[in-house]
C-alpha cells in the first residue's frame, strides 16, 4: 500500500501539470480568437486574394447566417495559426522534464523547425498552388449548349477550400521533420527510405488525395513537392550522418595526438 501511495504522487503531479499547460493553451486560443474576430474581415480579405487573382471578383451567400459564421470560422482558423507556437511551446515544456539532456538536444531542433516548414507549406499553397488550382477550376465557365455556366462560389465553400489547402500543405511540408525525427528515434533508417521510394510515391499520392480538394490539379500540386520533400529528408539524414562521422573522426585523431 505504501508503494501504491507513493506512485500516485508523480501521476497526480503530471496530471496537474498537463491541466496547467492545457489551460494556458486554451487561454491563448481564446484571446487570439477574440482579437482575430475583430479583424475577421481584413483577414478574409487576404484569403480571397488568390480568388481575385484568378479572375473571380464575387462571393455570394445564400444562408442568412452564412456570412456571420464564415467570419467566426476565419477568426478561429487565424487564431489556431497564431497560437501554434504557444501550443508547441507548452507541449515541449510538458515533455521536456522527462527527457535526458542528450534527448533534449536531439529533439529540440526538430521542434524549432516545425513552424518554419508548416509556414513554408502554407505559403506555397497561398502563392502557388491555390492560384493554379483556382484558374483550372474556374476555367469551366462559359457557354455550354447555349446555356451560360458561371461560377458563383459561396463564402463558406470558399473558406473551406482555402483552409483545406493551407492546412493540408502545411501539414504535408512537415514530412522532412517527421522522417528525420523517426530516423533519430531509430524507428526507420536511411536505407529503408531509399529502398522504398516507389511505396513513398503511392503514400504521397494517397496523402495528396486526402488533404486537397477532389481534382487532379490540386492533387498534383501537392504530390510533387511532397515527394521532393521525401527526397530532401533522405538527403538531410545523409548529411547529418556524414557530419557525425566527420566529428567522430576528428575526435579520434585528437585523442591519438594526445
């Protein structure tokens, strides 16, 4: 019974710490949401620029509440993006005390790289993928059998399109971080990644189909950079091993001289 009572204390402390980290994250999210809700219209104005660049200058809403709830969704989406560093920091502060110093040094760089790769994916989606996809999807306008076919996207539908693109590309661009982290943890090897390139293409195609709207252009716009990031991860792992071997050789030479 004594051992059982002593084992409860660390678990209780962890639960209290977890609750504290979740409350901090939730408070940050609520504060960011209220701030972003104030600027929901300018934020949505930024999100519609790819649509405007594709030649579509009108958005409609057919439900009375659709425009209002669209602004709420815009504020929530923006708040999640803004608070991502807070979430990552709180997660790290909860996990870090249970890691050795060597493990902290190994995993911290990957945590720091995560927002940059996610931001890079979202930027690629906004500036490259979305304009191309919208031009393709809006190219179906015109005269069909004497009937005019015109695109009139709704505000809610377009917001779902934008958030799916930004979030999908952001998550997909985390592939190098994930693969390097798995390799560092010993779950996969560079040889495994190199020998399974054909399987990687299939997986990239499946991920692209899930994370993008259901059209071939959007899928290809994510498939190509996703596979290139897979190859980048292999190259980065190889470079890491080369640098580690070089440092080890330099240390051996210095010990031999002494």
